[in-house]
């Protein structure tokens, strides 16, 4: 049986570990040889590059409205 309910969308961002100001944005393709996959991310402020495990950032999630 299918059930529908309202949810709140949430944007999840990763703040740069280097400058602590910019947001990390996925750039390029994942390393498929690593488990879990790792995605290259670059800071939109200082340009720092970091490989982060999935999920890639920014991403969206949701929570139930109660």
C-alpha cells in the first residue's frame, strides 16, 4: 500500500576543513577503487581539494514533519 506524507527537505553542506569558511563542492568523478567511493571536492572559497566519502556534497535529505 502506498502512503504519502509531508516532509521537510534539508540541504546538507560540508564546510572546508582548511579555511573553515567555504563550502566543499563535488568536482569530478569518484575513485571507484575505494570502498566506499571517494569523491573529489573543492572549496568554493580557498580552492582546497579534499577526497570525501559518499555521499557527495552538497546533498539533500529530509525529515518527517510531526
